[in-house]
C-alpha cells in the first residue's frame, strides 16, 4: 500500500486547523501531516502551539504574504533572504509557492538551503538538477497525495472534510510521510511538467489526488 502524504495549505492566525488535526490524530494514531504556513500572517503563539507537535506535524513555507504571484517578483537575493527567515521560524519541511506560481529563482534558492519544493505538474518549471521536488499530482507517484486547505475553498477545507478524512484513514494499514520525506531529485519528474500558465484559471487542488 502506498504511503499517504497529507498536506494542508494556508496556515495562519485566521485559519488554524489545530483542533481538527488533533481530532484526526486521536482517531488515527499513526497520522502525520505537513502544513504550509504563511509567515507574514501568523503569530508567535501559533508557532509555539505547532512546535510542540513536531513529532507528527511538520511546517513548510507557503510564500511570505501569500499574494497572487508574489514569488514572480522575488530576485535571487530576496528569495534567499525570505527562505532563510522562514527556516529560522521553523518552516523547514518544504516550500510551496502561493497558487503554485513559481520561478527558477525559487527552485535555486531552495536548493541552496536543501529545502524541498512542493510543486504542481501543470505549473512547475523544467526540472532543475539537485532540487528535491514533491509533485503531488505527477503520474505514477509512489505515494497517495491528500491535499487540503485550512479554510473551505472549493470544498477542500479540512474542517469541512474531517469526517470523510477520518473515516478513510481509519480503514487501517496506512502509513504516512511528510512532504520532505516524499520529495525526490529524480529527473524523470520533468516529464510531468507543462508550460506555465498566465495568472488566471489557477488550480485549487483536489483532495485525495494521486
């Protein structure tokens, strides 16, 4: 059975699924997850709460302010600076660009700090050697990806889907990986890439994609 990579986007003070995650963990003791946090939108109190759960919750970096296409404006120096600051906050599992909109500069900056990149088969850049990548919807993955949000967008809110998620995971026999554990440098991932789109018709992400 493929391991499950369970990730949740948009962790911030306004959208905090802590209680929901704890209920899933209580029902499924082996459960673990990666949460992608927005550094400019959270407090030290929120960070401290999750820091106590690092045995089963890992935090990744989801841009800086989570504005549309924000990573497009980052030059190499700014990208490295923001990633370094994110790592200092404990966002050390991986990096995911807001709305998946990423550039080669971001891949290079992540490689500099050995930080895996979580990207999308439709919105990725041609594979860059040495960058560890988690592409949740690439074909023939050795894992099952379950991708949610901290708030209800397009029906992928983790609180909204809690019962469905718990019932599925309670079937037993499941193992879990963090995004960083599932990331790979395999160059064949490039085969799943397509040309980057314009800033319209952006993906939301379907839960349970594999």
